[in-house]
């Protein structure tokens, strides 16, 4: 499989690393179109792949074309690539909030896949939610699925409207978790534990709790009730969180991200 990337940012690098790690493609069959010379040099040196300043040159004779630019750059890139994509190729967009329709109309090309990955993909623990135009056949979908599985987990959704929800939940979600870890550790520091110990406690607590949900198969609610003893310390904390509308705050944050994703697609 030959893969090209239009844009050489962090998520493109995560995909490149995953593809090479899983041996889906050799380095010689990967090319990145990237305008920043320093970034081209870094990717070329680190992964031994081809790089070029020209997006048009990068997509020549490849099977998958991954659009890994910022959403604000999409109009210019679509104009640049218009008429350059061939029937044997599949276009994969990882742009937040950018619908299939916009890519298809901009390229006058229908074999387009839309993916919402997240940053844990950089360590092979990502969550990618994706969909595809009806013209994309099963073999093309399998190629995309095999690439996404190098990043961690993937879920295909036939209804594209769910991708804006996935963007708000799992795409932006790592930032919410990072903020929670930061806040939990800061609370420990303010109460008197030194910074190094507090961050270690917070990080392992979140990591271990997530693994406990995953490995026991129990729901978060069930596990929460198990650890919340009547009149104990955890109950006091949960009551305070409820008093301060913790769950409503989380919903409000996810909803704000969802609305922004929808706005980006307009």
C-alpha cells in the first residue's frame, strides 16, 4: 500500500509511525507534502520516508491520500488538488468538522473517507471514529481500517452525523482528561503534597481507574458505587461534585465542542 500525506503534522506522524511499526507499508512507499522545510527534514530523517514541498507531487501514484492539514487550510488545498486525484485512489480526511460533502465537492471526487482520530494515537492507544461515502468499496474500507488499527481502536459509523459527536467526545476528550489530571494533582499540591508525588498519584489513579473499567467489564457507575462507602471520604467528595454540577459541566463542555465541530462544517 502506497500512502501520501498532505500535511506533516503530529497526527500525520502518528499514522506514519503506526504504519511502519505494523509493516503495512515500507518507508519508500510513504510520501509527505509539507511546506515547512524543518518539518520535512525531521520526518525524512526520523522515518526515512519521502518528503516534498509540493502537495501535488506527494499524491502521485499512491493508494491512500491522507488530508492532514488544519481545517482552515482546506479550501486552498482542495483547489490545488482538484483534477489531480485518480479513480484508483482513496482520499482520507482527518480534518475536524469537515464533512464528506465539502471534500467531495472541492475535489469533484467521491471516494472519500472521513476520520476523527485522537492524540493517544501517537502511542498506539488512539480511538478513531470514521465513515465513508457510499462509493467507497469494501477493499478501500479495509485499507483504511488497517491503517487506523495501527493507531489503536477504530469504530466505523454509517451515519456521518455521529462524527461531530465523536469529535466532541473522543477527539477533544483527551484534553478534558488532561485537565482533570492537572486539576487533581494541583489539589494535592495545594493540600501539601509535593508536585512530583501529587502528579504521580493523579496520573496513576486515572490510568488505573480506566483499566479497571476495561478489565472488569463493570460500568463506571457500578464501580463508583463500590468505592463509595456510606458516610466516608469518597461520598463526601461525590456529594460536593454533585452540588457543583460536575456532570452538567462535563456535558456542557462536550456540547460546546460539538457545536464548534458543526460550525466548522458549515
